[in-house]
C-alpha cells in the first residue's frame, strides 16, 4: 500500500510500521494543525519533529535516512489528514 491517508488527532497513531524493504517515505500534512512525528511512540508531541499544515518531509535510504522504520504521529489539535507515501523496489543507480 504505497499511498494512503491517515487521520491524526490528539492521540498517538502509527503512520507506518517497520518494513526493511521500504526505500523512501514521505509525509504530507493535508490538515489544519501542526502534526508531530517520531520513531518513538512515547512523547511524540514533546520530542517529535513538527510538520506544519501544508508541509511535507521526505526520507530516502540513499540519503542516509531511515524510511524503513516505524513512525508515529500526534496532532496539536483536531483531526488532520496526513498523506503517507512509501517507495519500494530495487535501488537503481543512474549511470553518467
């Protein structure tokens, strides 16, 4: 399931589970409030990274990120639509 929408409110919710084959991961906050995300499900609002409304974040293994990890989120207020994109497949290197 590479694309989906996750409703994030003031209760911690998992955005994606651990998957060792995931090479890229993107979150887009399509909601009206700031959403915080973290690998650690504890204290997400206090220690997670903020994602403002209309903002996105991308992670790629090739860049040294950890898109294969599980991520959790919580919203500052309300119910917010967070779009999740997961990329899988063999890593292809462009030849010069």
